[in-house]
C-alpha cells in the first residue's frame, strides 16, 4: 500500500475539498425532477417495488422531537419539552402506514424497522410500544428481520431498552459525537462518558447484539488530542460498529451552525483528525467498510461488506437490501428503487395532508433508465469500493462522466479506472464522495455544487 507524506495528503485535501453529495441516493435530492412527481405515480412505483421485492418492506420512522437543539445538527427536528405531542404523532404515523398497506393490497413482510430522529427516546417506552405494535398489526416479520433505533445517552432509560428488546430490537445507535466537555458545550450536546457506559452495559444486558456509536470529526473546538481521547474512550466500551462522520457545515440550511463558525478547525486539521481516528480504529480491529463506517469482525455490517452484500440508502449503510423502503413521518424519504418521495417537512402540513387521506408527499423523482444505471455504479463504489461496466453500457452512460476528474483521481493514486470500470484504492477511501461525483452526470450537467457540504 502506498503511503503518502503528510504534505502530499494536505495538497490532495486542498485539491478535492469541494462541496459534494453524500450519495444516500442517486439522483441526489437537489436534482430530483419534482414537477413530474404525483401521488398516483408514486403509489404505482410502490406497488411495483412491493411485488418485485417479494412483499418485503423496510420501514424508516422519523421521530422529530427533541427537548433541546443540538446546534451542529442538520436533521429536521421539532424542539419541545411538551411530551403531550407523542400520542398525536403516533396516531398519524399509523394512519400513514395504513394508507401504504391499502396500496400494497397484500400483507407486507417487514424486513427492517429503524427509528430515527430527532430523538426517538424522547418518546416514552409505553408510546414506542404502541407505535411498534400498531405497525406489526398490518404485517408479518421476515425470517431475518432487523429492528434498530437511535438513542440519546442522556435520556435512553432501562425501560426503553427493556421494551424495545421485547419488541424485537437488537440494534442500537448512540449519538455521542464527542466526549470532550468543551466541544459538547459549544454544540449543545451533553452526555457524560459514565452515562454512555451505563446505557451500553444495559443494552448488552437486554440482548442488543449490535451497538453503534456515532462520532463526528470537524466539530468546533475539536483538536487532534480531543479526537484521540474520544476514540480511546469509545474503544474502551467496545461497540461493534462506529460511524465516524465528517461534520456537515450547512449554515444556509441550519442557521444555528453560524453560532460557532469561528471555532471550526481548518480543512487540513479536519482531514488530519479523520486520518488519526481511522488509524486508531483500524489498529483496534475495526474494519473500514465504507464512507465513515467501521465495524468489528462479528458485526453483521462487516459481514455484509465482506460477503459483498452491503447496501446503502437514506438510512446510511445497512445489511438489509430491499427494493422498497417506506419512510413514515414528517420529512421522511421513501425509495421504491425506481422512484423517490419525500414527506412534508412542516408538521402542520404533514398532519393536514393525512387529515385529507392523502399521502403527505411534497416532492420526489421518477428514475430514468440512465439514472438506474448510474445509481447502480455509485452504490457499488460506496459499498464495495469498485464497479464494473460493459463496453455497451459505457457508451450509454459514459458521456455524462467527468473524465477529466477520473483521470486526475487516477494520476493522484486514488483510483484505477479504464473502459471496464473503477476501483478505489486504499488511499482513495477518504475521497469516496469525489470519486462518486465523477460518475454523477446530473451534477455535471447542472453545475450546481454550493448546496452540499464539503467532501473532505
């Protein structure tokens, strides 16, 4: 493996640190052709995806409520301390699910449920039980189903873990970001190491077999020292997988991020943090399985990667590859493989649409034949670090590729590419977003980059 000097890597970072997508979908949301997306077309693509997948469905539920605002967060949230909102929101989630079940015209087989947010553990264990029980009334479970949820270490209780475990949840993701008190203070995300330790121990006690920690590099007031300490503390708790994300600075979307701009590390410092974190994680037995994700040998995510079965969608990397992902709740995004659809982002509008017995979709995209081909290759790069195409296929889609960028990436020792495909080298993994961008014909045709966070 080629090892580059720090100075050379710094130059590469300066060269490739441009705005770019994270590729949880292709086409990415800014390039959706929303004007042609109608509910009847979406429902038809859902039906097609339902039968194509053998009636198997993955569910993502967006639970948007948080008691306080984490200023780094780019998610769609509602800040409130009023827990009276829980019951009403669950009623509407179940109503939305019923509309989809009526659309399927047969009983779905649930392969995956993921509770995201917001803060899913804002909801009481009693209400989470009502939600999951209500979803399962209309469905059967796949033999290899997988249920997971995102928890805040500060409010995930033993009762949460007990209830969700009894409902079949075996995967938990704890949003930690950084253990350093100064960093936590400036991003308003506070939880102690002791709290995280306690929740992790309880999760294992209640049979959770996959424990993920979310960490972020590039946050305000972070240093190489604080990153090192956070990762050492994380390793001491032995989570089976770790998401080590680069902070996405999008103040034009989330105004709260403007409050700490003066404390953000420089791009070269941020990149050094990632390299340091990756060295520490891989030295402790964690495998680099894809953009920002690391896993131990025994974790299903690593095993899926090792067997070439890793998949990526709006929930990030997953072991469950279904043709139909339904997103329930405000701002949720659904994927029928041939189409995408996003729900209303305003809670009042979300409720209003469902009161009219409409699916609360606000925009979407019907994928073209070319979209589907490029989507496959970008997914291959994201999940397997390589993709191959035939000469005929290259003639069909290659005209939209940025050949100049591909050649530069190859000259810089980040990829190998020719008329047969692209292979990402070890040195190219930190630049995976840039590499995928080279195949993104919609991006280059539109020449719109500023609406994305930086790639490195």
